[in-house]
């Protein structure tokens, strides 16, 4: 009998919603569990192998403690393919909203005072690519079922996942929504990677970019348009910070400064 590919699903700092998204694939879950040999999945199994040698490791969450960092390094050593799974692992998530502003220690002290941490020494939240080589990513907060299953299938067949190469706006237009920008609402749809099917603007709520910035967008032109529509630079940057982590903020800030 052919040996099944092995999978490890690990969760660091996040809401565990990405792992839950896997369990949410109810009708195909049995097929998935039959096709792969899951060695680690703390959210769903009780007989886990701590950190296992696996073909594919899916990592949810950002790195917020030294203990997590050591574990991440060990997972990397034991996985043939390591995947950043969801926005927290990819960009740092909400907890990395202020990443890179140089005030983390100040904020930390304000909340925890001089409390001594002995087991899990805290550190500023960072996405996993800051510490280890990441072979592939699956976007979303949480990833959508179709895109997650497509990416997993591609990975299990030894291929790189393919992504939606158009912004959220395209999916928003397919759903025949009125554009929120025309209503004075700051929507990041034009700069955000599609694939989520635009649930937020479809419910009259601006996109806050949780799938990450789309690389091939015309960022300069879009940011110019937002400014022309009266949105302030600090508001645009603040909105990008929600999910973007420092990388996106640096990019946007640079573009806005160049104008
Ligand atoms: S990416 Fe979103 S759903 Fe996944 S762990 Fe982070 S906050 Fe939760
Ligand atoms: S509402 Fe947002 S996502 Fe929809 S078309 Fe307008 S900018 Fe794009
Ligand atoms: S519309 Fe934007 S904020 Fe909403 S799920 Fe899609 S990417 Fe995330």
C-alpha cells in the first residue's frame, strides 16, 4: 500500500480560526483525513506527536515568545515543506499591527509592568518568515475553504499553490456591489489579494486587507486615487496596519512619501 503523505498542523499566536477552517470543511474532512497521515493537529486530535517529521507543516499564528521561536525552528528542521497558513503566520496578524514602530517594550510595560516571565519569554509579534524559510503561503483570515483545499491539493502533489491574481474589487464587481469608495468609505479592495469572494463589501463593510496586499496592483495610482477622494495619509496607513504588518506599511508609506 502506498504510504500516505504526512501532515503537521501547528498553531502559534492567533485565534485558532485557521485550524478551525480546516475542521469546517465538514463534507470533505473524511476524504482529507483518509488521504493524509496527520501527525500533529492539537485542535482536533488527542494523540499528537509533539513536533514530528512530516512532509508538510502548516503553521498558523505569529511568533510571540522565545519558546514559540524555538519550536518553529524545530518544525522547520523536521518538515520538507513549511507553509504559512493564514494572515497571522504570513504578516503577523492583528497582534503585529504596530510592528516596527519601536514602541513594543513601552506598550508591553504599560500592560504587564515589571512582571517576570520565566517559561515563555514574550517578544514582539512577528510573521514566521522573519525567522525561517517559508516554502508556500495560504492567505486569509481565515483562509477560505476552496482556496485552502486547492492549495493543499497542489502541495500534496508536490506543486506550488497558485493564487488569485486579481484584487478583491473584481470579486466585488462580480457580486454587483456599489463601490464603497464612492460612498466615502475607505476600502482596501483595490490593493488586496482576491480569493475571499468579497464578503465584507458585499455587506456594506470596507475591505481591511486581511488577505494581504496584491503584488501586481498599481499601488501608486490607487493610493493617488484614495488621496484624491479625500482620505488622509495617516488613515490609509492606519488601515493598512490592521493586517499588514511592517512590510506593507513600509511599502505604502514609501509610496505616499514619493508623491
Ligand atoms: S489568520 Fe485570522 S483566523 Fe487565522 S489565526 Fe490569525 S486571526 Fe485567527
Ligand atoms: S467596494 Fe471596495 S472592493 Fe468593492 S469595488 Fe469598491 S473599492 Fe473595490
Ligand atoms: S473583503 Fe477584504 S477584509 Fe473582507 S475577507 Fe476579503 S480580504 Fe478580508
